[in-house]
């Protein structure tokens, strides 16, 4: 089992920045990749960015050049640095981890990001 706890969400004006954190605990040795997803009201959950255990990253086109995913292995933490935020970035942001023989997915409870215009 892997437990994920997000933090760092909040209210920010358009053009501002936020940094989300996700701390993993439990069977972290089994994790292959971690990522951030978001779900805006009335929309499906979508992948924002992901990072593998080897450090390879992937970002959605909508956030490239603005959001950066990184990890601190010593702290078992993944970060999402979000710059140049727009109201379209308003959503609940969820931390995700994939691991284990069956590629089990784990989810955090989410943190709300609200960007005002």
C-alpha cells in the first residue's frame, strides 16, 4: 500500500504561481512513476505531468513551459511548480502513484487550486 498526501493548493490571481507537494509513504519502493492529475468542475480528470523513478518527465501540452514536475527522493516527495497560472488551471489536483507487479494505482485526496481573473 502507498499513501499519498497533497498540499500547497489555494487561491491565486492569474499570472501567479503555486507549488504543490505530494508526500508518499508506505510501500514506496514499489513505485514506478508518480504524477499529477487535475479535475475541473464538469470535466474529466486529466494528466498534468508525470515523472518516472528514473527521472523522465512528461507534461500535458496545456501546461508545457508553465508547470514543472520534480521529485526529492530523500523526502519521498513529488512537486508540481505551477507558474503563469490562468483561470483555466482551476481544478482539484490529485497526486497519483503507479507501482507493484500489477501496476496498481494510488491516489491522494486532492488539493484545490483556484485561479482568479
